[in-house]
C-alpha cells in the first residue's frame, strides 16, 4: 500500500500545490500546550508535521529552536512523552504524516529497536536524524526496515549530485533539502541559486523534495513552492509561538498555507 | 582512514559539513605523506614551540614519596605554556594548504584558544574563538592574551555556557562558513578525521618521551600517566607506548567533588555511551539522553565527553582510567610548586596527584612518567578562590 507520506504528496500534487510541512518543537511551551498547538496547526493548513525532539545540544539549530528546546526540556519533555502525544495526534488526524525530527543521542538512549516499536505503535511515518549522515545511518536502517518507518534523508547546498544520489538510495518518502549553508533560523531572503539547487536535487535523488531552513514568510513559501514538492516552516512558527503565543503561530501557518494554495 | 575505534568515533554530524570532512581527510592524508609539509611542521615545533621539551627527573618529589623515580614531560615549557600548540600549528598548516583564510576554535580553559590565536597571528589568518561565558569570567588572563594576539573572543551564553556550548557554537558557525574557514578542534574529539589528526599532531609528546626515558634509564617506564578531559595530551603521550605491554598506561579524569556526588567530569568513570559533537563515545548524560554539565575545578577538564579512542582503550583494558577529585589535584598542585619550583596547570595536577598516589608501589629503580601538559599561571586566581571557599 502507498505510504501516508506519498498519499499526502500526491494529494497536494493533484491540487497543484506544494505540501506545507510544519516543524514544531514538541513540549514547547509545555507538552500539553504543544499537543493542542499541533492539532491547531493541522487545522490551519499544515499538511505534514515534523515532531521536533528537544535536545540539550542542538548543533544544527539557530537561536530560536535552541530556545524552544530549552523551554521544552525545562517543562520536563521526554521522548516517551513525545511518542504518546504523537499517538493522540495520529488518532485525531489519520491522514496527516508525522515525522520525528531528532538528534541521534536521544534516539540511541531510547534504544533503537524499542524506538521502532514505539514509532509504529504511535503511527509515526518517518524519522529524520539531523546528525546521522550517509556514513553512519547503517545503524538505524534495520530498525526502519523492521518497523516500516521511512528514513528521511537530508541533502545540503554542499552536497554533490553524486553524493545526493547515494543519499537518496533506498529511501522512499522525500528528501529534505537544506536551502542554506548554515543552521536553522528565520532569514530575510533565500540564496538566488536555490531554484537551481532544488531542481538538481530532484534530478539526482529521483524523489520528491522538501525545502527547509530559513523559509519565514508567506511570500518566501510561495516562491520556494514553485521548485519544491514540499516547503518546511520551522523557526518562523516556533519563534512566533515563543514571542507572541499560539494564536499568532497558528495564524502565521494559516496565512502561509493560504498563500501556497 | 578508519573512521571508527571499535564502536566509537564516526561522523555524527549534519550533512552540510560532510563534504568538508571528506575533503579534510583527503588533504590530511596527502599532507601526512608530504615531506615538505612534515619538514615545515617539525621546523616550527623546534624553532617556534621550542621542542623537544625536557623529560625532567623530579628528584625531590620522588624522594619525598620513597618509590619510583618520577619524570615530568615538560609540555608546560612549550611556547604559550601547554601542549595545545603542537596541534594548532599542525592544523593551521593544514588550513593554509587547503586555502582557508580564517580559523575558528572552541576553548575551555583558554589554552587551546591561545594556541589557535597564536598560530593565526603567525600565519596572518583571521581568528574567532568561541568560549563559554562562564569560562570567559574564570579565565580572564587567557581572554586578554587571545585579544592581544588579534583574535576575537566570542562569549557563548547558550546552554551551560561552558566548553560544550562553545563547541556547539563553533560548529554552528562552521556550518555557515566552511568555504573559507577551518575549524581547529582542540582535542581528540569531534567527527572523524579530527580525533586522528589531533592524535597524530600530539604524538610528538609520546615519541619524545619514549626516546628520552630510554636514553636516561635504559629501559621503559613502569607507568605513564596523563590527565584526560577530551584527552589530547593523553593520547599523544600514550600513542608511543600502546605496543609496549609492560608499560602501564593510566588516564586521569576529573573527579570534581567525587563521582558519587554527580559533580564531576569523569565521562569514562561515570558516563554512558552516546553521541555528541560528531562522535560516539562515553558521555555524561541523563537517562533520556540529554547531555549534563560537567564539573571540575579545572576548566580544561570541564567537558562532558571524551575522545572516542579513549573510550575504545578503556573498553579494551589497555589504558586504565581513574578519577582524581578537586582537593587531591589542588594538593598535588601545591606539592609540585613547593618541592620542585614548578607550578603545574590544574589539569596536569590531576595526573600528578595519581602519580603521587601510586609512586610508592614501585621501587626506586623503576620510573614513571607524568605528562605535565601545561603551566599553572592561568590558575592562580582559581586556586585562591577554591582555597578560600574551603576555609568557610
């Protein structure tokens, strides 16, 4: 059977638009409030959710996601709690793909086999591990195969087409294209060569591409959606949540979703 | 190159940095076999750093303990006052070879920051040093030294504002700047090939020590000791003795206020396997896999991880790892200062304290070597503060 991620991307393609993927740091500001927020983000037009697992040392993240992670950890957020939240989101939104977005150490500590079983039970579709490149991902592939979890690979502007092709090998959902050389965070503009890079990644990977990092406004999302199958919004939503609260964050996602339709 | 030490090491890092690491490994292998590169490195070690460093027989210390002859490998006499410069010179030469014009570094006690700022000045490169705000406050003299050398010191407020956070911030900066920037990692941690590169540049410590002790004593030492934070002086020292099974090797971690109190920096003695800063190794962490703050009176050992090769050597049993607490290190600091007229770094004082503990187990015709990885001038304020807090 076609995977939930593929069904989602196909549905969006049929509507002649890109999918809107929203990253949320689970547990920020509290586990309960973030659960409610995620339901609202989906209702506001998020097609897919990245469940961000907070980590004490988020080396690939800018100040906004760092701060959100610290808030979530202070609120006592743990991976088992995140998986319980995921299960309830799944029950309420049976067709919205959920991807766990994490640093490796938290997953390793949970135990990879136990993680696979828990992800499957919760109805999580995929896992994206920021610090597990091609060279090391052999550790997690057996778990993904055994439990039917899609491993979402990452490519960056520094990745050569040859390497991108290798990275996509064996993966099936989509490939996450990092749009900028740098960490996550709100940016006022995207690199001019981005369109070319996204097309090149599509060619090399032969998979749908999701563009993420730095996409902050409805205008930017619309612009990028011309070249990507999915557009990821993270820091812009999380920063709005931290500074202006959940209503403002939901309304930002609503206007980005509206702009992409 | 093999990127792992048993199950440890590896390249657990964002994809954006992988092409840079692959290029670095390729360039390093070429440099390693390039006689011109090696000759320039050796010449700088001799004429700029002042190598070789003496292997000094600490006679009064040895006699006061009534056991083995204790020899000190005097890395404290290097230019800039610690072993760190052996590595920063090597990496700066690599950076220049790769056409990079800017160096970045993380630093805890400030010695690696000073070492990097020094070579940046020497090679005319731009230099940014990331340092936790807590360390900026407790290592003020080194901050001034870096600034004098022309480096910018960036105070890192995130997380626990110590060495691990400085390393996070250096990596974040590097992700965005790798095209013109070389990240000079100060210890045998980080993603492959860094642990191997740093070990190779620090191996001069062990190579010299082994030759020197054979010249002086006609036989190998019974035991070799070095302090372990990330563990670069220790790997450099041990590397020459790994194939001498008769030589006992001891790595000394910072026990802080005692491993049982939870306030320590002993990743091997009190940690579990995990992944941080690009490598799999022993780490101080919660059951949920969140990294916890390390603690030691010595800023240079205040790191919640350890080089992956140490994790491997610990599991294999070739190196024994022990912990020395703050009070024992401070006592050793005083002992060496008073008996030998040498003020050791607080980091090195940990290795020294363990040597003082075990010296009497050996006979006077046996020798032990302690890596005196740095000088203690930078620690005077801290020692005074520490002693004052104890009086209360």
